[in-house]
């Protein structure tokens, strides 16, 4: 088992960028509001819209994830899944 990641100092953290050409980046404010209000959100979008790459970065920017753990804390994982098909009975 790996040791918990230690929180990075503010000066060593990478800058989080949101490419404006991605549709998910254009909806950033709306998505971040939903992330703040709800524990789980579902985002649907076209292939290549930035869901996989931009959503975890939005959660980091909001202070979630191990990178943002309090001193001495482990922080929480950011979960992300990509179901390709839903079946309803």
C-alpha cells in the first residue's frame, strides 16, 4: 500500500488551467456550483468535450482531493467513473 500523499505547498502546486475550447470548460461555473451543492453529480457530454480531464481539475480547484489535505491529514480521493451504457429494467 502506498503512503498517503503529503499536501503540496502553495508555491509548488501546479497551476490548474481550463482550456477554453473545451465545452466543459465553458460550463465551469455551473458545474462547480453543482459540485459545491451535491456530493454526486452526473455530467453528460459529447466525446472530446473535456469531461474526463476537466472535472477532476474543477474538484481540485474547489479544494477537494489529496493535494488539498490539511496538514497531517490524508485528504479525500476524487472519484470519477465513465459508464458507457446504462440499462434500466
